[in-house]
C-alpha cells in the first residue's frame, strides 16, 4: 500500500500533473492514513520524541514543494525546528533546579542552556482529559485572552496546512508594571502521535506585523508544551511547559526570573479555572 502511495505522490511532482489539485489532495490523504496505520499505538513521550526527530523524507519534500510556497515551507521548517530543539531540552533530565513548588504539586524548574539562556519548566497534572486541554490551547487559542490575565490578545495571522500557524500575541504588563507591554510574533507547530500531543513555537519574522508603537517586541523560543494522559488515570492530563523568552529591553535578571516563573504558576491556575467553568464542547452541542 505504501509503495503505491509513493507512486501516486511522485506523479504530483511532474509539471504536467502538478496542477491536478485532486491528485495532490489524494496523495496527502493517503500518506497520512498510511503513516497513522503504521504508527505504534500509545507510545511513551520519549519514544514519540524520537519518532518526530526521525521523520522526514524525499517524498515529504516533493509533496511540500507542490503544496506550499517557499515562504510557507520556511515557516513549516522553522516550526518543526522549534519542536525538535525544545524537545531536546526537555529530554535532558540533568541540571534542573527547583524554582517553586505549590501545595497542589505544581512545580517550576529552571536550567541554564548554553547559547539559549535560562529556561523554565512547568510540571502539572490537570484533572481533565487531554482532549479538553487540546481544545482550549489549540482549537480555541485566540480565546486565551478571555481567561489568562497575562495575555491581552492572541491572533492567528496565517494558517499553513494543519500543523503550522503564525500568531501575534500581546502580553499584559507584569510585576507591578515594572515589565511593560510586550508582544510576540511566533511560528507555532502542533503534532499528535498516539496519546501524546506537542505544541511548540519560536519567534519569527512576519512582514505584515511590524513592531507596534509603545510595545517592545520580545521573542519566544524555542518553547513547547507536552500533553499526555496521566499513567493509570486517563481522565487526567500531565502537562509539561518549557518556557524560553527573551523579554528584551533593560530588566534585572531577578525580575525576569520572578516574572517568568510566576507566569507559569498563574497559567496553570487560570487554565484549571477555565476548564472547570467552561463545559466540554461535546456537552454544549
């Protein structure tokens, strides 16, 4: 089956069939179905990370060349690079220092990475199934300003395929206004494999969103969130959030560290409140 799919896709790379959108669409659907069929069920996060890092082929390149512009391909590649780099940081368990631990078990750790700087890692368990978190964090991303006071607005500027988006995020002032308003332009990539979901991103340039007057353009990344059902309790979700931000401007490191660490603690609390107060999509329909 996979060999036949390869032949179908290879045909889409020739000039005389490149404009046959139906053929290209069939090829993409066939590849996705075949990869999903062959994927192992329920891999551990570490195993899934290795799968993500190992994926990529000439066939995939041929399909992308036919479906996307050079700029869109660059954004897709940047998003996947952000995911691999962020997962690489998380996969190294050595050298993490505890920043804070809450009474409910929420934990923030930090680590200094060469050529990256200080990164923060939030580890929490949310008493909701993973699909609920995916719905809120991915499908309803632009509504985050409604429930997270640290975010004024998130807007999707461009969607590329099913996995990649370009976003503009306007953050609220922090630390008693010591940290003024910041905004971020980022490429975000979402991947799901088995029971694991990874949301990753990093700063990018988007010509249609120049710097805003009175707002400092800060930079994400690489950063990511990893979601998967809690072992033994599939109705609960383990969430790991790697936060890596350059706030720009002149700020003492002590204030930066305090703001970023507290941002993660606040996020977990606000997310729980949102999930508890807003019923699941299926229940509302």
